[in-house]
C-alpha cells in the first residue's frame, strides 16, 4: 500500500515541490523499504544514520534527480539509498585500510631517512612522496582502481557519476600522479650532482702560465 502511495503522481509532485507532509510520508514509508537492503549490504549498525542522511539529501534537493521516464519512484529511491550505503561502507573500509597502512608504516618510517640517504629503493620512495602530495580524492580514486581493482562502473556508482566521467577522473588522477613524480624527480637531484654543477658554474678558466705560453710558441 505504501509503495503505491510513494509511486503515485501526487506524491512525487509533492516531494519535488518540497512539501513537508510528503517528506514525512517518505520518512515513514521509506524505512521498511531500505532496511532490508542495509541488512544485505552489511551496514545494519549504520542503518538509521544512513537512512536519515538519504532523506535529508532528498529533502534538500527536492528529489530533483528522479526521472519518471526511467523508473518508478521506489526503484529510484532504493538505488539512491543503496548508493549512499555503499559509499559509506567503502569510506569506512578505506579508513580502515588507511589505519592498517599507518600502523605498518610506523615501523617503516623509523628507518625511512636512513634508506633515503643510503639510496635504497629510490623509485619506491619517490612514488610514495608523489602519492602523498596528491589530493585525498585523487588518492582514493587511485586506490580504488589500482589497488582494489574496482571497475569503472563501480567507481562511477560510488561517486554518483556516469561511467565516462569516472574514467576521466581516473585518467586525471593518474596524470597528476605522473606529474608529481616528474616534478619531485627534477627537484630531488642527488646533492653530489648539484654540488658538481655549482662547482662547474662557478669555475673560471685561468690563463696559461707564462712558461706554458713559451712552450706552445716553440
């Protein structure tokens, strides 16, 4: 019964008009619709917060993203709710991996300077610095694609964008990563080479000694 109410033209028009009563019905009727999906996705412990966030977002946008020509309102509502839940689940998983990586790097960082000075694994150290110089959004995109191996359609779903746009985001993140590596590589020329260049640039050519002139003239 409540699905028929939410799918009705009157209800949809009221939601898109920002009617408070219509959103109260969505709040009441939407919970039993999304709750099973939260359970399937394994985010039951976050269900209430996720549902509240989705309803708040739809209220703020007045359900502007819904297109009746593509699907029923319930189908679209479930898609939005699942996408929000997946995004939050992946964010938490990403944060968990960051914590694990941080713990692993604590021991790595103890001899980070020693390895850098000794010249061990220079390419790895350079790539790490380049990665850390990127914006967090680019880091997440690269992790999803290169480390977790997510497909472009899953990345697009996570970001709430089209697949072509997701491909572009990945491509741009990779380009910025390569630019960062090249920039750091140019900046971090070994000091001995820099010193050599400075000595060469400051060196003056001395005129030959007098007796050398006499020898050469013979």
